[in-house]
C-alpha cells in the first residue's frame, strides 16, 4: 500500500482544529479538520462537519469526506458508513462491498466482523459472508479465535466457524497469549487454549 515511507506524519491541534506535521515539525496539512487519526496502513481518517474521509501519507485528501463513520484500512479496504449502513471501499474510494450492514469493523485474520439487524457474522475481503450473521455477540478474531454467543452462552470459533472451545460460559473474552478469561457460575476463571479451566481469578479488595 502506498505511503509507508512517509507515515511519520503526526496529527496536531491548533484552535481546536486538526492538521498534520512531519517529523521535523513542518506543517504538511494545515489545521482545518475537526479531528484526525494516526496513520494506519498509509492512510489517516479525517473528519469535518460530521463527515469522514481519508488522507494519504503526502497529506493529500485521497478519498473525499462523504462518510458518517470510517475505520482504518486493512486488507486494502476500509469499512465506512454511508447514510445509515456500512459497506467497504478500496484505497481509491470505490465500493468493494455495497452498504448493507448495521455495523462493520476492520479486518482481523482476513475476516471482518459485521452486524446485520441484531445478529453478527463475518465477511471476507471479496464481500462473501463466510460466517453468516447468526450470533447475538461476536468479537474480532484474535490469535485465530473469536468469541461468539448464541442461546445465552459464549464459546470460541475459528475462521471456518468450527467450535474450538465450548462451555456453558456466561461471558468470555478473547485470548491474551495462551490464556483467556471466562465467567462460569458467576466466577471469573482462566482457561487455556484447550478449554481447560485454570485457576480462579481472585477478587481484589476495594480501598
């Protein structure tokens, strides 16, 4: 993706407006936006009058500010909200996936979490819904697993929608290394990647 060599541009604020400077402190983009993000994968999200677009690492407004919400680029596309629904655009602003989702998030492990109506699923970067919207809750994939919920219980799936760790968890959180936190019988416990229960998490005293 273009722009990596100049990703040293950093946002700054002046008179409550955002602009961008290079490492030497030279203003590359004047402070004219209401907000501006850090650069990720060659682009930064900028906002003006409630609408969002993208600038590249030269500071050029490469994608006009048409969108009510916008996430960073990943897998060469970005989830954006146009009118009331989210779709995905490529790095020159063309629609890759037409707006059709109530929520959409950046790609992780080549899959993007989406919400259609009240249910979550996952799409790939061609727009195919590889895991249909069927879950009342879903996290992004992390370390190859996502937390999902259906029928009031939480469990872990892989990118093929295969259940990898199943239990009557009242809540579950993504793995951090080889451990994850779950709630079972009202108590927080650690589990390993085989789903084996480890030690209970002590409740710290309040001061």
